[in-house]
C-alpha cells in the first residue's frame, strides 16, 4: 500500500501539534483551579498525588505533605541523572 506524500506545511503542523501536546502533558497544574503555576511559585502536594497551587491552599483544611518550588521546564530537562562512575583501583 502506498502512502500519499505529505506536504511541508502539513508536516510542520503535525510536528507542532505533537510538541505542544508533549509539553502540555508535562506541565504542572493545580488540581483545584486547573491553573498553571508560574516559575518560582510554590505548589503543595497532598495525599493521593494531588497538587494544589498557593492560591488554593486556604481552601484546604489538611496540611500538605510537601511544598515544591515550580522550576522552568528547560531547567528540568537539562538535569540528567547519570550513573555513578566506578572508582578505578
């Protein structure tokens, strides 16, 4: 079965959609208001993996499990875990 060639404009659109979708899936959002916190803002983790922004915390009665500063997406991607180098004898 032969596929029809895709135009350059359609290819660009498809690649853009794919990259935006992957960025959208990675981003941090408040589970209450669905807002994306700004870089430098603090979000709070609650039980059942719920993430709440600083603006919505007053609506919760329980205490958060952790507070996490929001980092820039490129900063997160730039940090790569590397296995420790074995010491040479």
